[in-house]
């Protein structure tokens, strides 16, 4: 009997997902690294079966170096997205703050 430990798939954007769900492997690994039990992880992500959770953890443990590189890359992508969003939305955010400030002080 063989066990399928490849219940992790890469979606069209290159994001690692668990089985046929939209749950990112990142989420399961983060919870595992924080010391959460498989049962707790399954409760956090009810679309995952217990088998999916265990398969995800097993996948991570068997491919730790590759997954850690992937997670590092994902972290860089998110940091870049945050920087881009902050640079694009700076004027809008300032305008909203000015509006909020004028409401608090009563100045139009």
C-alpha cells in the first residue's frame, strides 16, 4: 500500500494549496510551526480533512528545504505587494486621514 503524500498542488498563480481546497500550504505550515495540533489545524480550516492536514504536515517534513524556500519567496512577494500598495495608496490614505481629522476637529 502506498500513501499519496503529494496532496499539495500548485495553483495557476504558483501558490501551494492543500488537496483540492483553497487552503494554502503556508497556513498549515505556520500553524504547525506555532505548535498547533493537527486537530486544531483541522478545526481552523474545516474544508480540510484530518488526512489532508496530516498529508500537508508530512509533505512539509519530507520537503522542508523546498517548502522553506517557497515560504521565503512568498514572504518576499507579500512584502513587495505591501510596499507597492502603500506607495500607490499614500495619497488616498492621506486624504482619508485629512477627512477624518476635519470631522474630529469640526473644520471643513
